[in-house]
C-alpha cells in the first residue's frame, strides 16, 4: 500500500500546498476512489494518474510519471500463503515382514571364538 501522504508529496512538487490537495481530491473523485482512504494500492495510483490527465491541467507529465513510478516501485500485494497439502499416509503392510538374522562377519566370528577360548 502507498500512503496518501506520499502521493500528496508528488502533487506538491507540481502545485502549491492548497492546490495540491484540491487537485488530489479532484483526481481521486474522477478516478472513482474513496477520498477518505489513507493508503492506495498500485492499481489505485495508476487510476489516479490517468484521472489527473483527464482533468486537463497543464504540465502534469512529471506528476503522472512520478505516480506511475510510485505504482511500479510498489511490491506486489501479499497473498495468504497456501497451506501445504499433507501427503497421503503411506500404506502399511498388513502382513508381518520376516527379517532374517544376519550372519556374523568373519572378524566378529573370530573375535567370538577368541573370547570363548579365553574363558576356558
């Protein structure tokens, strides 16, 4: 959202203090935007820029360019994050799985025999 004060600052680069407020009010009305809004989105600022041109005032090219640049500099509106979809639970086999005992490695067998021989 772009604060209306920032937009008003652009109008004051072209018009004096009072005139800037009057032209902003007229531009917002011409664009069909609410006058009471404290902030405008980038689409509103673009509509305001077009409305200022339609007001027929002289030397507003810089103001319109500034409004469009302000709208372009505004980041895209935030959207709600999409919730992650839980993957389907993996299907568990109904039958038990037989696990064969591993044969001891040759080193393990040798150590086991050596241990038995020491105990004798």
